[in-house]
């Protein structure tokens, strides 16, 4: 963690003041221990010169720059949220979803009507609590400088369907970057994707990619389809070939001009659906799908098109995979 300075204080009226906007001659006090502070703002620049900050005459026990950063950021963010609520102005939020693996964005305050700092939930006391129309805690914001939320708090949020939003701070400079930190939090415990009706976990998008390539045998134009994402990662591959397509996925690929035909594999001694050439009938197994089509599409610029064709449940697929015996098809042809 980079060096953290006391860059926020309160004036005699209790207002939060940043060091770079403070003026010498005024009285300033620590946001944590309330002791009087010294403003250090030389105005000099150059190597080794510290940015404007406050300092204690004498350090008070249990008062640290990290605690002051946590307190200041928490209250400044709560004030910003309150301002947006008061004037009914949206507050954008975007995050990389840990449930479905894609980027989500929306309005943080879409269902929020009130905000409160350090609201007592009996088993825990979140930094910022956000309330809905029914005055229930809809979401909480936890500001993390040195300590992450405790397990009992995380359990409580999960059991009560309270969305956890976590913002990690590493420097007092994060104070000046408050708006960006609020828009792009480090973690948001919800997902816009639908939940699985079987296990209750958030589902992930199923993306089919269709490549416009050429037949490896006769060199005639040939479309091939595969599915990318967590669905195939469950089975230890970087792609899912038509052998494991559902009937709906087979029909969708065919509707886009892909020739999928039930072919016989001498290696596996079985029949399965495979990308096939409409001209000569040659087909592509799982291993050669990557080496002869996916790789050339990536490195040689073959035309490709992605289609979001629904959702799938990673948890259910993983469980099913663990309960069945899978024959390695890496060298099927």
C-alpha cells in the first residue's frame, strides 16, 4: 500500500475540508480523534516534496491515516449519494460481474430512496446503507482500506438478499478520485442475468461464434460454429464443438447457414454432430476445430460473428460433468 497521509480534516463548523483547498490560519481538526491539526502546505514542488496534508501535534492512540481515509471517503461518498437522491439524479455504476463474467452497468439509485452511514443491522454495521421505498436495506457499500467485511456480515447480506458493493482504497489520492471509484466499484454482489430454476445460481450467457472459413479438404467456403464461455471450460476446453450442442443450439447454427451433420468418428467409434462441408462432406472434430478454424480466424482475420443465444448454468453443468464419465475427444476427426 502506498503512503497514506491525513489529507482530510474538519473545520470549526464540522465541514470536511481537503488539504489542497485549506488555508493557513484557520483551525482544522482530525476526523477521527478530533485533535487539532497542523496544515502542511508549502507550495513547493519537486522530488521528495509531500503533497498538501494535515499533521497532528502529537499522535493520538488508535488514530491512523488509514482510519481517517476510511472515515473521510465513507462520508464524502454518502454525501454525494444523498445529493443525487435529493435532486433525483441517476448515479451510474459499472462492474465486471463475477457471476456471469460480463460487464454490467446501470443506475445505482434506481431503487434507492435514502442513505445512512453506519446503520446498525445488529450483527453488522455497514459503512453505507442504501434503503428502498419500503425502508428496507436494499444494498450496502463497504469501504475497504485495511479490513474487508467480516464473514458474519457477508453471511447476513447473502441471507437477507442485500447487495454488497465494495470499494477498495489504497491511497489518500483515492479521495480525489471518489466519483470514479463510486462508478467503478471493485465488487458488486449481484447480476443482471437470470437465476437457474434448479440451483438458484446466476446463469451465464451462451455465445455462439460462427466462422466463415474454407473446407480443409476441398477448400470450398465453409461455415463452422462453436460455443465459447464457461460452458465449455467446465469440460476442460477453450471451446465447445457441435458434439455437445443442445438441439436448440444445433437448430440455431443451421439457421445461420452452418452445415451440421451426424458424422462417424473412427477414433471414438461413434456418431456425433460435427461442422461439415456442404460440398465434399468432410467434417471437423474438436481438436481440428481449434487448429484449422478458430486459430486462423483469430490470427488471419477470417470473418466471424457472435450470437447471444440464451443462458446456461455453470454450476449445474459442472455438477453434471463431475457425475459422468467423459471420453477425451481432443483428437477426434
